[in-house]
């Protein structure tokens, strides 16, 4: 019986992780959206993912900055390049192509 409870809990934990990841990666900004609200929503999903305790799904600060830059409108590229451009391009030069999109 204990094994069944553990298995059921793990299954729910995995579903919760996938739920938050899907929400994080599908929360894109649209023209006219309140950017502050959009960023707060992204931050909530990111924090919940990192609080779940599964190291395989933790998202670092740098990766979260990159995710933010992808989920904002292209008109924000000038701001997001500066935001993630320094350390990102220094250590991961192949990411520069994504910043230009």
C-alpha cells in the first residue's frame, strides 16, 4: 500500500512539474499586454518550478533571463539583449542567433 501511495505522489509531482513548465513556456506577451503583469506571471511559474525540489527541472537565473527574452515581443529585443547579452554571449556564443530573432 505504501508503494502505491509513493507511486501516486511521484506521478502527481511529475504532472505538476510539467504543468508549470508548459505554463512558463507558453506565457507569451502580446501587443498591448501589461509587461509588469507578464513578468510577474513568468516569475511565479519559475519560482514554483524551483520550489518543487526536483533538481532535474530547476531553472537557473541565467536560463530564466533567456526564457524571459524569448517570451517578450521582438520590440523588447534592445532591452533583453543588454539584460542577457553579457554573460550569455560570453559563455554561450551560439545563443546570439536567438537574440537576433
